[in-house]
């Protein structure tokens, strides 16, 4: 079943955003702004997921 739902796609994106965020956080303070960027993306994706449930 090749087609994934929007929901699954968002979940995968969310996961990779969170992973990126954690990776950048671990590396160094220099990457702090990148971690914030990914955290922001993850939050946007979460909002889109919640919006779909309404």
C-alpha cells in the first residue's frame, strides 16, 4: 500500500524534526539556533496534525 496518509507523513516529518532538534542540541551551543529551528518546525507540524483532528 504505497500511499501514505497525510497523517503518517506528518508523523514522520515530526519525528525527523525532533531527531534533528535533539542532534543539534547535543552537538554544541553553536547549533542552538538550529535546534530552535527544528523545534519550531516540529511545533508547526503538530499544529497541522491537531487541526486535522478537529
